[in-house]
């Protein structure tokens, strides 16, 4: 009925997929959902009535489930499958987004280090960035600048460079200052 490419395009909302594995998982989830959706009306027809309270007949024993009870079981089963599909989609998104965020963290750390090395006044200072990626994928990354500088002005300059580079790569981040002002560092750095 639909090709995998069409289903992939529809399911992704027209966006470019992050990886082939995630695209396959999303298409498979969509296919299962469509099959379950197609089977639901057939199951309703086989029960012979619209769901409602069970109607007891004279030939039916009180321990035998009525027609309405089997429909309730079908609805609970369908809802369970829907919740399972939702959990799989959330886990697949979390797994797929983690490598991209780690790549962004490595790139950010390298760019901050390069920017510090290109500034003559900051190149010889013993400062280094560290980028932490939180486990919760919606939390912003944390950029820590650590090390020692001889003056407060140089500390502010280092933080300014780090903030500029972080804002180029990331929309949201937290910058933590772990730089210590130690006047004797200037003599050893020179």
C-alpha cells in the first residue's frame, strides 16, 4: 500500500532523519500501528455488537464473560500496545540524540580551546574547557572553564571567549566559572 520511503517521509514530518536505524525503527512502529488500527474494526465486527454492558442470557453461565467484557479486553490490549509503541519511540529518540549531543560537546570543547590559543594574551594561560552532557536529553549542556589566571581581567576575557564560542554552537547551555585568580601564575606563564 505505502512504500517504506513514503512512510518514512510521512512519519518524520518531512525532516531529514538522523540515522538509518532510527528511520527503520520509526517506520516499523508506524507499520505496526497501522496494522493494529486496521485489525481493530475487524475485531469489533467479530464481536457482533457495540461495546457496552454485558447482556446475560438464559443459556450463558454467570462465569462466562459477556460480549462487552471481551471488547473491554480488546480495548485494554490495544491501549497497552499503544503505550508500548510510545515507549519504544521515546527510547529510540533518546538513543539517537545522545551521539549528536556528544559530538556537539567535543566540537564545542575544541572550538573554545582553539579560540583561546588564537588569542595571544590567553594562549599561555593554564585554562581548559570541560563540557558535560546530562543524562536527561532535554537538559542543557554544562560548560566548565577551569584553571588559573594572574588577573581578574584575564579571567573575564577567558569567560567571554568561552561564552562566544558556546553561543555559536549551542542555543542553550550553562557556563560555570572554575577559574581561580592566582597572581603568581603570570610570572610562570611568561
